[in-house]
């Protein structure tokens, strides 16, 4: 699916959050972006970050950013954490505005990018 197709059906929030995340990631080096019906996947060889739109019971839209890190991190911004086999863990952060992609989020994105195989 193309970016145009993906964003034709989503909320404006999805596009603005994507733009904020993408603007940072493109400064780090080569990057592959896959637009799928379930969300947007950022990859080098493997996926290291994802954006997935979600709605709560009141139909409020948010975008969930997940990043794969090679260390255990505890932080109140993580809505959920998944620890898989091996050393990598996924951390899920609810984003309600593009401005939520702040220095802290950019640092985690940079760390996830750097730890991803090339």
C-alpha cells in the first residue's frame, strides 16, 4: 500500500504523528517504511518501530508507537511492555498529538534504530 492510500482513510492525527516520527528517523540513515492496513512499520533489515492507530471506548483516536530496545526500561510513558525471548523488548507509547514526539521519544527511536540489524 502506498502512503497516499494509507492516509486517505485515517485521521489527521495519524499523518501528523507519522510526519514527526519520520522527520527524525530520516536523519539517522537508510530506512524502509511499510504502509500496511494495520499500521506503519519502520525497518532496517527488521522492524524496529511501528505506528498503529487505536480508538478507545469513547472513540478517541490515538497512535500507539512501539519501539524495540535491547535493554530493560521502566518509564511511566510506557502504556505496555512486552519482553520477548532474548534481549529485545517492545515498549508501547500512546501518542495523542505530533508534539508528543519529543526529545525523549526521539532518543528511544534513535536507540531502536541503532540496535536494529543492518
